[in-house]
C-alpha cells in the first residue's frame, strides 16, 4: 500500500528529502542535543546520509518515506517512516524530530495527529515506533499522542529501544 504524505498538512509544505537537503537536516539535528545525548552519537553528515537508505530486513526503498516539513522555506521537522512494516497495513516511524525552537508548542503533536488521520484514511491500521529507553521526553510525547507500550524492547549497541504502537 502506498502512502501520500502531501495530504497531511496544508500549513506546511511537505517534501521528500534528498541528499541535497543534508545541510538543513544536519542543522535541525544538531540543535536537538538532548536526543543525541540519549543516542550516544553526535549528528554528522554521514550518519544523516545513512537515514536515506536505512531499512529493515526485506523492505525496499519504495516502502520508505523520509520527508521534511517546511514553513516559509525553513525545515521545521523531519519524519522517516516505513510502510507495510512490521506487517502489511502498518507503518513504522523510524525518526520524528522537530526544530528545537518550536518544541513544546503542540506543533509536533499536531503533525502526528494529522499523520495518523491521513494514514487511517489511506487504509493503514496501526503505527509502530521505538524510543530510546532513557529519553523520557520522547516517551511522554508518544504517550501524550495516544501511543501505548507493547511490552517489547530491543537492545541495540548504544541503548535500549522501547517499542510502542497506536491503533488507527
């Protein structure tokens, strides 16, 4: 099942991110120092470049959507998602990050609300994601947006990832 993300929000321009956007993505990421403290790795052009091709096993690039949300030609948020993963009619959020200067103003929650509505209208049944266990801000954000823990976690090299889901 394909997804059309351009229908999410009329206030922001949404566009598929490309390698030519790496500098803007890097600038957004480097301001989110708290996330990278939990991630235990600083943002670099190389690890940002890896986001463009990072995929779970058996998924293809056509299943991946790495998009930016722009307001007045300024990148204010990034979203990396995989469709039909981990199951058909599911979506997996690999990364959602909002410009540090506009956090805690409800903008991220509004984007996620619109994303959920759009995905539901396009036939998807649920969204899954994982957050870094120590990242209480991320945990609280996803709980506020009606995501639930599914009692799964993954031990990765630098951190534990706690899995969550939302039924659409």
